[in-house]
C-alpha cells in the first residue's frame, strides 16, 4: 500500500498540525442570511478566487463604469505610467461624468488612470484608449483580448468607459475576476482606495472626489469602482480587508449598492477562513513499486495548498490522498501520481494539489528483458 506523510520530518508534521489549529481557531457568529435584490451579484475570496456566494453570477449584464476596471488593467499592462498622453478633440468631447479634459492637453498616463478610477471620468478613458493603442477602436480589440486572457469569456466591450452600448455586457463573476487581478497592481490598488486625489498636470490643477461612497462609510473597504446608467442601474465592485483576509463583491443593478455590498463583504469575512495545508515542495506521499530499479518514489506537492472554507467546517477538515488509477512503470520525474485534497465533513473537496514524482523509476533490467521477450 502507498504510504502518506504530511512533511519530511516529525518537526514538519507537528508544524503542519499546529498551523491547522491556529488557522481554524477563530470564533464567529453563525452564518447570517443574505438579502440581495441586485439583478446580478457575486462574492469571491481574493486570495483563492473561491466563489462564496452568487446570484446570476454568470449572466451578462450592462456594467456601466465598472468597465473602467478592465480599461485600467489593460493600460497598466501596455504603457508606463509616465508616458505623456495627448488629449484629442474626440476624447475631450466625451460627455457625462468627466474630468473636463481639454483638447491639446498633455498628461501622464498616471493622471488619466487617476481621473478614470477616482472621478470615473469618461473622457480620461477615451484618451487612455487613444494613447495606448492609437485609437479607441483598436484599444477595444486589446481590451477584449485581455478579458479573454483573464478567463472572462462571457463579457464583451464596445467602449472604454461603460456608457450604454448594445452588446456591451459583463457577468458579475467576470468583473470579480478582473477586480481580483487588478488589485494585485499597487498603482490600481492605491487609486481605487483613495477618497480624493489631485491631478496637478495639464492645463490646470484638478481636485477629484471618489464616486465610491463606501470608502468613507467603512474604513475596512479598500475599493473598487462604481458604475451608474439608466440601463445598468447602480453597480459596484467593492473590496474589504480585515484580519488578514480580503474579499471582493460585485453587484449589478442594485437598489442599494452600498448596503448590499457591505452585506456581502461582511458575510465573506465573517463566515469563511483560509487554510494553508501544504507548501510547494512538501514531501507528502511515498509510492512503493515492484520489479523496478528503485523500491519506490516520493511524491511532492507541485504547488501551494490553500483553500477558503466555511468556518463551521473548521473541526471537520481532513487531508486525503487520491491516487491515480493504473500507475504503470516507467514513472517519469514530475509525473502526477496523486492529489492531496482538503475535504469537509460532507466530502466536499475545497482544494486539490497535484503530487508529482521526485525522480524517474524504470523497470529493473531482468523484468524489462522478459517483457521484451514476451512481445516477440
């Protein structure tokens, strides 16, 4: 029978067990009910991406200005922050929520991002598209490619700012995916958490106030972006950080976007915990082999084992090894032979890590010769 061992040494095993006890040792109230009237909504854990709650999360809906999360993410990938951007007459003519940009002004990309994410300036987004890609139309091609690369397959963009356009749709889950990635950028993270900002470049100094009122309603909220049109209703992608955990919520077409977002964010932090149950490279299992050059092979974790689980499961978690069926020689180094699963009381698998062979194992000479003779 294969042997399993969570760690290379006794010390490692003890550390693993103590870590589980410490991480699981939180005390919280029972799960609170959620009353979310938004047309579409989702809640995810920032560290793992686990979906904690959803309502029409995979339904494409008008995203309004939350679109600007994707625009900023694409621009940050393609252009340095200090790049000088020229405001065209077309960009200056974009209306509704604006930074009052003037044709001929020259501003660094950093300022245009500030205007788009803090003030929700539509003209700044248009100018970003023109300067990054030469035209807004070509930038949209890049933006949609970026969305596909993120795994946002059910979303489509027809402008950079979220103004109403036929077919311009995003799912709540896709928005959460983009927000999670965007929040790994220190620049994006700082801007969306800023209640106010100052643009000192261009033709005049501009004082910006963040459209996200949740930033001043709750000190644990750290972003992200509002959106409002008649077609989309009130939308909000939001993030909260508390006690080392961070969650992201999205509500589309909500009658109370701030109240519903706070419900979701608090629910995510109060009722779930993150468990780290394996480190990459940990020796986890040993697979004995017969008729081979070696007695067996150690399996190590191919990645980090981390899972977001409901708090009520904290005393029921267990790590189980699931073996690949029909393991045959030769075994190649790096081959996946099993999986280390973190499971709950009802058998739910919250996370799985591939277990790979440390070294190659071939058949022993005499057994390999006999096999060749049988084939003749």
